[in-house]
């Protein structure tokens, strides 16, 4: 078995939705300048301090707009952090929701994370792959609903400007977990691309493949039976394997209350948040599921059984047409996840699959709690699209920009007895 090399000579590739992306700036329904720490590297810090030293007013503004990092956190790449106002907004954001740095001093002085957002870069076996976090509303909209959004296109140097690879995956014959990355990820993406099957069936096949792969290939394995890997990947094309899971998913189980418990536990791990968009989405859902605010802003007391019953009722209000639209959008969501989050960072493929399934279940849970599903009235497609975009970008902000929350959820999903096919099936059918 060899690693595919068809695109190795390409300068870079990106999903088609990202080639269409343009920041909507002040017209955006939200701002990316809120809720997370914007790090300044040393060169940007020095340059910004120089241009903001011309007047006493600018010097005072700059002094209030940052704080220096200290050892052991400080290094040339992490020199300072831009301050946030009490409402969570960046101290350099203007009253019209525009960046004060860019408006006054130009794009060249933007912190690297601001200049590149929402794009990210990975180096995969000689290819450069550009993807995006869906914490940006416009990126989420284009990814979820754009025509052929996840088709991969070659992109030129402009798409790579200001980007530094976050992930490096290269040929490592001494490390099978890395060496066969393209083969394994390609098999997963191939299953996702079988659009004739319902998304639940495709996800179940991926979960089954992930579980079967575990004893054979995982992080730290020293040697691999290559023939066994070929046979397992080949099984994804066998009609008997596919028919087994098609039949299994033909009459799916009802939503499992244990998944509701897990999601509520995850939201409790996040607790109060400086992200207004996520607070809004969670607050609406918790009220819809019978919760009541308690203590600090963003915290709710919820009875799990009542929340699950309310979720199940609201989920049933998504009619057949919107269910198909949701499937298509979440297929793109899953595809973007597998491109943006290399599985090599996880201990095994099932652990990585469960990370995706948790995110997808959380999106469905919070979507069901939004006002458009409060009654049995027909739901307008445009309104449905807006609600899904809001839930996806708000949830992505909570996940992609809160390493502590992600680590806590990963520990919970990776606990003894948690990484199982039955847990995956419960989240898929939720």
C-alpha cells in the first residue's frame, strides 16, 4: 500500500467554499473580535507599539489594550495578548464593529491570528491544505449550504498569505499511525461522499471502521499488518458490509437519554462564557428544555429527563424536507472536520470519530432548542438555515477557541468504557 500522491505536486488545495469566502466586516451578524485571547508575537508587538507611540493618547490606548505574557508562557511567538473589555470585545474594536488597528494602521499590523482568520493551514504529505474554522458565520454559511462546498480546488499564493501550518503530517515509515494517514482519512472521506445513503448510515459505517481499526492501527503502534489494513479498507466497498449497516439504520432507535445527559454535562463543563453568541444559543435552548437560570450568567439548572423529553418532541418537528437539508449541511460539517482536524492528534480513530459525533449531537441538541421549533407550525427554509448557521458558528466558537473545554470533553469521551461502538451509535441516532 502506498500513500496517494496525485495532489502532492499541487501548491495548495482548499474546499471550494473557502475560495468563495470574503469577510463581510461590519455587515456580519456577529464579530470575530470577542470572547477569546488574541496573541501578539514579538515583531507585531514592537511594530504596533512604535506606531501607537506618536501621541500621548495613543500611548495610553496601547498601554490599556494589551498585557505582556510572562514566563513560562512568553516566547517570541507569544509575546503579549490584546485586552478584552468587560463585554468580552477586543479593546481595539471600534464603535462600528471595525478593527481599530486595521482602520488606522493597515492590514500589515494586524496580529497574525486576526489576519488569517478563519483560515488554517496544514502540511499533509507534501500538500498544503487550507481549511477554515466554522466559528465565522460567513464561513459556516458557505460550508453548510454552498453548492459543491466541499469539492477540493487548487488555490494560489494569495490563499496562503500569512498562514503558518498548524499541523504537519509527513511520511514516517517508522510510525504507521502517521505513515498511513492518507489511506485512512481517504477511506473515511470516501464513505462520507456516498450521498445515496443517509448520513446516519454513513456515520455508522465510519464508526464501525474506526472500532475495527483500533487493534490494528493507533497512536504508538510499532508495526502494522499492511494486508490487514488493505482488507479492512476494502471492506468499506463490500456490499454485505454496507447492507448490514443500511439495514441496521433503517429503523433507528429513539434518541438516547444518555446522550442528553452527556451533552448537558458538556455544557456544564463550559459554564459561564464570555462568548455572547454561544450564551444566546445555549440560553434559548436551556429555557426551551425547561431549565432555569441560576447563579452567574450563563449557568442553568436543568432536569435531564425533562430536557430529553422536550428535545425529542422538538426534534420531531423537523419535517422530511428540512431533515434532508440538515443531513446535507451536516455532511459538509463532518467533511470539514476530517479535513481541518487531522486524526493523528487522537489516540485512535474511534476517539477522533467520537469527537466529531459529540459536536454533531451538540449542534442538533441546541438547534432543537431554538425558537423556530417551539410550535408545530411549518418552519421556513430560510429561517431554518439562519438558525443552523447561528448554532454551528456559536458552537464552533465555544469548541475551537476554548482549549480547556475541548480537553475536558475529550477526557470525558476517552474515559474507561466510553470509546465504544454503542456510544457512537447513540450519538449518531440522537
